[in-house]
C-alpha cells in the first residue's frame, strides 16, 4: 500500500502511440513505475486526447473551446484513417458545424488549444487532492498550461508543486504571434516563483531560466535518462561500417549537413560505409540524400517495432544523433541520446552549438561534431571508419549513469528536502 500520493499533471501523458506528442507522453509514463517503487501512488491528470490508463488512477479533463474540439477531431481521424485525402475530407466535414465558433474564438482569445482545458483540469485536480494523502503536485510538460494548473492547485491546497519543463519556453512560444507569445515569460516566472522547485532537463536550460526569472534558488536540472535495455543481440563487426540513425527526420532535423560532410570527406559508393535510416523520414528530407552524389551511402529502412529498434541499437557499429538545426537544440538533449547510451555502442552526434551534449557524450568515449561544420563531421566519420577497419569500435567504458530511476530519485528528493 502506497504511503503517499502524487498528482501528475501532463496534457498529453498516455497519448496514443505514433502521435506527434508520443515522446512527451513517454517521458511522463516511464517515471510512474519508479514513483510507485518508492511508495508513491501517482494519479494522472491529462486532457481527453489521451487514452485512459488501466494501471493508474486517471482523471481526464475536456477542453471544450472550438480549437480544442478541432484538435481532438483531427487527432481522432488521423488515428483511425491512414490515407491522407479521405482523412482531410472527413476532418473538414466534421469541423464545418463549429467553424463559425472557431473563427470567433480566434478573434477573441488568440491562444493555443490547451487554454480551455485549464479551468476543467483545475476543478478535477482540486476534487482529487481534497480526498487527502497527496504530498506533491508534479507537472511535467513542454507547454506552460500543465504548469499553470499545477501552480493553481498548489496555491489553493498548499500541496508542494514540482514543475518539470521539457523544453525551454522561449523557443516554443516567442516566435509565434499568439497570446502566450507576449505573456509566456511572465507566466513562467510565476510558476517558478510559487513552485517548491522547477526542473529543467539540461544545465544550460536551467541556467538560462534562472537568468530570465531571477530565481536561481528555485531551479534545478535533472537529466531525463533512459531505462537499461534488455539484451537483444550481440555486437559483431559488420561487412561494411554500419552507421544507424533511429528516429524521425523532419522539419529542421535534416540530412543536408551529413551529405555535405560526406562529400567534403570524399566518400563515394566504394567507401565501406553505409548510413541506415530507421523511422519516418519526410520525403523532402530523404531527397537531400537521394539526389546527392553520395546517395549510394544512404539506406532508407523505414519504421520498425520498438523491440527491433532496441536490437538494432545494440548490434550496429555506430549510432548517429542528428539534432534540429535551430537554436532550441542549444538547450536540449534528445531523449534518444540516453537510449543510445544504454545500448552500449559508440555514438556520433551532430550537434547544433550544444557544448553540454558534446561534453556529456565525449566524457563517455563517444564522438560529437557541430552540425554546421562539414569538415568536423567528415573527420569524425573518417575516425569511425578507421576504427571499424582496425576492429577498435569498442563498447564505451562503464555503465551509463543516466537512468530514469536516478532521475525519479532526484525528483522525490526535491519534494522531501526541507
């Protein structure tokens, strides 16, 4: 029997698989078993765009504004219809009845869809915490809305609030001409000020948040980590050097910098190196490689099951990280980094001005190069190839210290500290 309870607030936690917020959902859900292992029973508070959990108590609040209904309809149709044209037609037909109200909302409110979720989430959260036994409110999300709900409930009930920000808010909101764009930094400061502690997922993000808010004593950093992988395969040197990227390639996560580096290094189809892309790759990004002079070095493998992806991570010669080519990458560490480190294979990371990520990897015996420097990438690719030729692609030393269990232990420690 759990000795205490936490209210876990996250708009997208336990969302359907393959949704665009799966990573944010997985971050939260992966922590719940470790909370329970420490004698803490979590209660989820999410939007209705998630799947009801069968394992944990789960309260789902609606967002009834037209923008929320529109988003819910699109995600429902996308989940149940694979073909693009029928999906768009079906969405339009379902959306037509509320279109006038949607346009009116946009004229008056000018906010993202989550705004109308906040009042209902606050009510459900207050009802839940009034039952007693709650020792912490833990909001974990990339957007501000979950943290505002946590702040409100904490202010009313006196239950301490831990706010965990997945991404630095300025990079998410400030570029958008919306209501939050003008007020998000003020709201961030209010959340940090009233929280017991506010957590960011990198040292750099935490340091910049401390500067923005002027509240360094309230702010901590905790690396996200990943669970140790079950052993699914043994490494054996490939016939050609196999560099594997697992994950989506879209928007600003592109292949062009890698193509430029391969061309700079003088690699050709005769080079004993192949870059395998597992996961969804947008067509325009794939064309960056397919239409280049080094097209023969790329292999588009497509989407694989998670267990197969973990096996591939363990048996590949080298694993590759490609960061977004945008400033948000300076303050974030891709969650795939920790999974790769758990796989125990050498990593080559193409980073966007992120010294923290570069130092973290290099301290564990991996490679990193700035994604804007084709010569640096080319040299590291040549180092990978030379190590493969000589049979020196050894597993990184030691055991990866960045686990979810350790991260949860630090979160619990923040709540319990005096």
